[in-house]
C-alpha cells in the first residue's frame, strides 16, 4: 500500500471548501424557511378569503349536513324495523320426482 500524505496547503484548502459548503447550506436553509413562511401565509389568507366568500358559513353547513345524516339514519332504521321477514318456504313433493321442490 502506498501512503499518500497531504501537504499543509491542501488541508487548508479542503477546510475552506468545507466551511464554504456549510455556509451555503445554512443560507439555503434560511431561504427555504423564508419561502415556506411566505407560502404558508398566502395559503392561510386564501383559505380565509374562501370562507368569507361562502354563502353559508362552514359551521352552519356542518350542522345542516349532520341533521340530514341523522334523519337519513333514522329513516333507514325505521324502514328496516318495519320490514316483514320473508315467509318460510314450504316443501312440496311432486309426483315422479326424486327430489323435493321448494315453493316460496
């Protein structure tokens, strides 16, 4: 194996490149956080404007839909309880047949 030694100049150059890379990463992170903040505030503002433009406020709309769902569930349960169970089928024996025939 060969042993390669670095000169002191190369070590200092690598350190400067590493520091520059770290600084760029820090600046890039700061720019990213600023962009995320601006985009998030724009999204919140758009959502608030959309709610303001609605004819029916979301709270009232939710109450309306909830009452509709409750009414539908109660109607379905009432219809289910009022149904008559199907009549049991009766066994009919047909002449000249080896198997019984079931009539509704």
